[in-house]
C-alpha cells in the first residue's frame, strides 16, 4: 500500500513582488491559498522600502502539489 507522499510531489516557485502595499499583498496571498487547494504559500519574506515606507517588497515561495509520475 502506498503512502500519500509517493502519490504527490511538490514543486516550489519563488515570486518576487516589488513596491506593493500591505493590503494588495494580503489580497494576493489570500487569492493564492483560496483559489486552488493544491497551491500553498510556503515562505514569505517582506522588506519595507527605503523610498516609500508605505510600500513593501516581498518574496513569496509557492508550493504546488502535483500527482507523482
């Protein structure tokens, strides 16, 4: 009998988002996680911008689950 990990593999992609407001970033992440249950946000790195304290740069690592084989 096979385990779930033999049936599914995860592919990761990193998405860079520059000069985004916190509200827009939150909406982007919400749409990723709610839009497809096979896609998850795995890591999020956020830096504030020096030129505009209201805006952020973000690096989002997204994991997508796919059938193995």
